[in-house]
C-alpha cells in the first residue's frame, strides 16, 4: 500500500518515540517537578506573543510583502479593534468592532 524507504520509516519511528518521551516526561518522573519562577513568569506572556506573531504579519503584509497603501481595510479594522479593547476590555466586542469596520471597507469599497 505505502512504499516507504527504510530511512523514512526510521525517521517516522524516531520522531514518534521522541514525541512520546517528551510528552510523558512529567509522568515518568517519580518525584514532583516544578518550573522555575522565571519560566512560570515567562509562560504568562506566551499566549500574547503567539497571538502577535500570527496577527501582526497578517495585518501588515499582503502576499508576503509589506503593504504600501493606507487603503487597506485590515489596518482600520485592527485600529478599531484595539481601540475597543483598550476602552471596554471585551474580547468579543473587539472582534465584532473590528469586523464591523473591516466588512464595509472590504465589501463596500473593495479595499
């Protein structure tokens, strides 16, 4: 059915073993293990950093190239969403506000 050469099969098995080992590492240990304080503090910022790493390039680039015009609905939607969030601190409101700005500009004006 599948025609795997030995090196591909070995790579799949090795990567599977590494994945199982790293995910089960905390269960294999017999004594409790805690993250250092600096690592726990750093993990508080991980979701924000991941979100920024995904959202910012999507807003400021088009087809992998920086946008060169202010006539981009994403810019106005991002600014409106940020303004809503800093004013009301509502994630759902941020999404609704951003889309309420984005859709008319995108569909109505073709930005």
